[in-house]
C-alpha cells in the first residue's frame, strides 16, 4: 500500500511564482475607476503601461 501524498497548499505551490498584470483595456482605465476585484486580487503587481512593466521586469531580473 502506498503512503498518502501530502498535498501542497496554495502558498507552498506558488511561493516562487509572481503574477503580474498589464492593464490594457481603456474602458477600465478611467482615472477613478478600479479594476474588478476578481481580476486584481490574485495579482501581485498591476502595471498601467508597457514602460512601467518593462522597468519592473528589468528590476527583478
């Protein structure tokens, strides 16, 4: 009989993972509007421009 395999928690599975978003939908980019929490909650970082994203990626490289 096999020993049970311990399942990893979400934190254990994702500890080395970073989720970065780039907001490109101009309909949601109005000054006072916020991104839907269902979309933004899982993100570690949300960038508003490609330049901001590229600068961030160079920083963490």
